[in-house]
C-alpha cells in the first residue's frame, strides 16, 4: 500500500509542471470563451480547439527541449540573441495582457458566486462582490507570500483536480448528441463577424505565447536535464490532453443547454442564470464550483507571472520573497478589484485579453524556431526537417488566428 502511494506521489511530481500549465491555461478566460463558443455556435468550433491543442503540444515540447539542452530560459535567451528591444516588447505585451486578464478573471468569479448565492440571502442580491473579491485576493496573496514552487504546485493540483471533476460531471449531464460533436471536428467557420474574435480567444487561451515562456521557466525551476527528455514529453502530453478535455467539457455544457434555445453568453452571470432552468441546480452548482476553482487556479499563476518574467528577462534568481516581487504581486492582485468595484463586462475583458495574447505568439514562436536551429547551442538536438515542418504549421496557424483576432476586434467596434 505504501509502495503504491509512493509511486503515485512520484508520478504526480513528474507531471507537476504540466499541471501548473493546466491550472494557468484553464481559467475563467478559457471558460467564458469556450462557453461563448458553445452557446453561440454549438460544437462547430471543436476543430479549432483540437488543432490549437496539437500545436500547443508541439510548442511545449520545443520550448522544453531548448531549456533542457541549453540550461537557458526562453526570455533570457531572446534578450541575449535578439536584443533587448524585441524582448522588452514581448515582456510588456505578456504582462499587459495578463494584467487585463486578471481584471476579467476576478470579475467573472465574483459575478458567478454572487448570482449562485442569491437564493441564500434574504435580500436576494447574493453575496457582496467586493467582499468575494477581497477574500479571494487575500487567499491568493497568502499563497504567493510562501514563495515556494513546490507549495504552489500542490495548491494548484488540488484546484485542477476539483475543477476537472466538476466540469466533466456537468458535461455528462447536459452533453450534446455524439453526431453533433463529430460534425464539430470538420473545419468550418460560422458566418458571423463575432465568430472571428471568439475563435481567436479560444486559440489565444489555449496556445498563447506566455504558456511557452512559462513552460521554459518551469523546466528550469524543475532542473530537468537531457535524461528527462522523455519525461517532459509525457508531462506535456498529459497537460495538453487535460486542457482539451476540460475546454471541450465547458463548450459541450453550453452547446447542450444554451445553443438549442438560441441563448447567448453576454455576461458572466449568464452561464449560471441560463443553465439552471435547463440543467438543474445540481449541474449549475458543480459548474459554479468548477468556475471558482478555475479562476483561483489561473489567477495565482498570473500573479506569479510578472516577477518570474522580469527575473527571467534580467537573468537573476527567481526569488519571489524579494520586496519588489511581493509589491508587484500585490499590485497585480489589487487590479483584480477593478471590475467588481468599478463595474464593466468581465466577459468582454476576458475575450479581449485572450485575443490580445495571441498577437505576440507568432513572434515568440519565430524566435524559438531560430534558436532551435542553431547547431552551436543545440548540437545533436538541433531541429530536424520534420521538426521544422511541424513548427512551420504551428506558426502558420498562429499567424492566421492573429489576423482573425485583429479582424474580430475591429468588427466588434
């Protein structure tokens, strides 16, 4: 028994970097975007989700390989090989996008909890959004204050596990017909201008450039070397499969309940309000629990991201107990109060931030492809012809979606 538990814990430790990525990737940004896609277009955009997950796996493995072989992280190498200006552009675009995302995430979580709690309060108004946000913010900052990656991974693992159970259980209650799901694997684009931004948001939340930069940092923190190359591929595969299943589950929940009725997800509370009469209180409660876990599991990596990226850019130790790192994390945490306090549409903020995230992704991919093809640093692990074909396909896909995202934003206005 003890041997089995020990093996289980060892296996979990070997997929911890992947679980961290899942926690970051499947947040309320992913949920709101997938729910909007499912409610507005059914399962017709499943192909875009599947393709983006395949591309994500290819790039996760590529960035991991570079860090394992060279011992250098992506952002630090970009600065040394391509100069400070281009790297600073990447750094700022990632931090700005994630800060905007933090505002939307907190707004979504607060609105959803408030709507779900209405029957529990005498006034019928639900729990106060500002108090909800304040409690979550204190919890997140306490976790950050610990400053240890091992502790971060354990906390995120719990939230990802609960989130997975909630979304998958809800999906099986309201899942669309299998034929509808299969049709969604055929590449088609709905004849609707807003579909452009929705699709860009879907891909942006799944394969945004920040995911690969963070992956490089995680591999460095883990200390994996050449002998761990197969291990990182397994970790990447498990990570991407879980990302796909959870994103698919959210899309299926919306497609199975809202799409047949012609209902749209225009606000965060729509996901709770519209599902309840269609799926029942149990399904809604599980879905809300999943959203809360997803929000916390993605908010924490966002808070950690700023200090990590700056340390990576400067080439200094990633010590999150430093005063400047704690101040920066506090500022990011406080940004989460903006939507609950001042109002606004967190759904639009989330989709806009995810669309913005995909715009810098092609540049990040191009720079890494160049680094992977340098024999003086990669040696026998230099990218092969097959590798470059796969990288080229992912780059083309990212470029197309970037253009689609820009068109979607223009059409929205």
